[in-house]
C-alpha cells in the first residue's frame, strides 16, 4: 500500500521531529525552511516525561539525548526568607520511576534531531530544503503544492505546518480569520553561565524554582554533568512591537538594567551570582506569546501543529512537549493513511487529530495559567507573607515529604491514544 508524501513547513524542532517520526514508518517527507541554514538562539529546553516518552517510543533518540542533557526526577521549590536565605519547601516529582525529565541545550536537541534525520534508512525518506521561501499554498483534489518565490512548486499529498507562532500555513487555513498572537504580559530574562561562576547553597538542587517577592528565578542544568546552567526570571514588561521592539529592548541594555535594578539589594545565593554575572553579551530574552483558540487547525489537505496551532507560555515546561505529543499522535495516524482515498480520508484524520489534541492542550493551558500567575511579583510584604504560607501549606499537606507526585500532565503517554478515526 503506498504511503503519503508529506510536505513539512518549518525546520525548527517540530519539523525535523515530525519528519523523523514519519520516516520511522516509511513515510516520505520534504521539509521546507525559509532560512538559509540552521539557526538557534540557544538556551535550555525542558523535556518533561511526557515529551521524553515521544523521544523514546516514537523518535528512538531518548538514549542519545540523555547522554547530552541533565536527567532529573523532580523540580525543587525554594522560598526566600527574611534572613535572605532560600528555604527548600518541597517540589514536584515528575518522574514515574521509569521516565525522568530532561533539561538540555536547545541547539543540542536541534542538532540531534537533524542528525537522526541523516542516518541510514532515514535520509532516503527525508529531504530538507533550506532557503525555500514559500509564497503561497495551493490545494487540489489530488494533493497540495507549496509555491516558492521564483515559481518552483513542491508537490505532496498533504502539508503540515510546523512553522511556529507566525505560521504562514495557519494563515492559509484561516485566511482573514487568522488571529494575532497574544502577549502573556510577562517577559523572561536570563543567561547561560558556567556553574563554576555561581555560588550554590548546599540546600539548592537542580532544577530549582526560587520564589522571591520580586518574582521567580528558575535554574536548569544544560548538560549531563551540570557544568553549564541556564537561569531565567520573569518580569512584568509592557508589550513592544513583536518584530522589532523586543530586540531593541534587549540590545539597548534595558532588559539587563531592569533585572539589576529590581534585584540590586539581593544577597541570597544563587540569585546574587546570577544577577551579578548578567550583561548585554550573555543576556537571553523571551517574550512569550500564546495563540487564542482557533476555529480550526486544518483543511482537507493542510494541518498545523505545535506553536502554530496552540502556542503556550513556557511557565509549566509544556510548550515544546505539546508539539512533540502532536507529532507522536499525527505520525501514528498517518501510518495507516491511504493516499488513494483522497482528501476526504485526510479531512477525517485531521478532524480526529484536532479533536483529540484540543482536549489535551486545554488541560495543559489551565495548568500553565496557574503556574504563570504564581511567578508574578508580589505587591507588598503582607501579600508576600501570605503567598509563602500558602506555598508551604500546599507542599506540606499535599505532598509526600514535601514532594507532590507528578500530575496526569507529565504521566501522559501519547502512544496509548486510540488510532480509530474512521
């Protein structure tokens, strides 16, 4: 039985991951990428156990990633006290005993995905077209075409948009109903730094979430030995122009100055070390946006996934995980697709994919909203005291020895989803 030829738009993390998942099932794909080569802004990415199950069971690269990243069983929670020390109050145990979470450099993850696409048996099924600037999309009864600048046409049976929050594929699907992404109201500022430059109290274990009255500091190891760290803090920053304004905020030095101003009097470690080492050369900046609920994710031949469909702020560490879950389900559904049945077959498949994934994404959104609100600055000392008491109570009474067992979010395994869409 012939398998479909899939056009994949976008060669970030999701595009190569989808191509690899399809190739594992002998499905050919062509990745269309506007940029001339691989480009990564760096920084850490957290792969919760639900994402690692995709790496293990769908992509078969989990073992190699664990050799390059930092495996962890729990996220540790700390509170800043009046004596300017951090008190370890508990955490969230994400591991189920079989699968841990993994923090890893984003460029390292990207390179691992691209390298896996070039392995024997995979590279024959995956074509990666850098510098392919898509002008528009045309759908027919027999297939879909990506029309590039200059007139070249790349033809496939279906197209999947993995092209992020500014998705051109989403624009094709929704036309004038395509909404603008919504700024979360919280900007994330941090840096990558050697662990040797940071003073860590013996009570602080990675990954660590450190709550202060001014906001929250997150710190993750980026490599297996924990020698390289990424830290980040959240600030309430007025929205700027998405194309140029945020770059100006970072490059002007305002982002660094805002962090140093807010935490100027902090002596608690490791926060003091983080802030002291921050400068205009090493600063990392993100302005998280999210997508409003879309009326649909697909047409009969074209579908979107990941940030293009449901961008989620990284507050709960589930943004990339949801894209990888999308890939896990869609690749399994396409394994049994029959191109000869035409667009009605794909429309039915996409409808089932969207319906199933929306339910899951909605649950993650709710959890993320709670995590986002907990990271915001506290208005005054009284409210900060109330917040600390609340955090302590949660981990003391809901946890075992202070640790709350991982939720259904991290225990989820996309390979258990039904594939009966007909």
